[in-house]
C-alpha cells in the first residue's frame, strides 16, 4: 500500500485581541466570521485562537468550502482622528 504524504500549509490571519471586561483577552479573526475565543492571559488567548483557526479551516475543508486567505498586501494600523 502506497502512503500519501500530506502537504502542510501555513496560513496567516489577522487577529484582533481585546481586553475582556471580566479579565483576560478576547481574540477574533475578522476574515473568518464567528471565529473567536478567549484566554486568561494574552499568551493563552494567542494559543486558543491558533486552535480556533485550525478547527475553522478543517471544518471548511471537510465541508468542501473555500478557505478564505488574507491578502498579502493588506495591513492594519491605528489611525488617530482629531475632532
């Protein structure tokens, strides 16, 4: 029996981390609707969102749906507005 080698792919997504009112951090992925999680620390939230993204992508692939990819030319910035 011939073994099939699985090709791994590294995907990068923009993640927004926000302090939670009750403590800890909330993380959400704007490109993946409904993909969000939280952690008691920023490090925990980071690890949790990696898992959430991975499961989200696996689910899309299992359902034969397209996996959204970030544009390589996009970036985020905080823009001050004086009023």
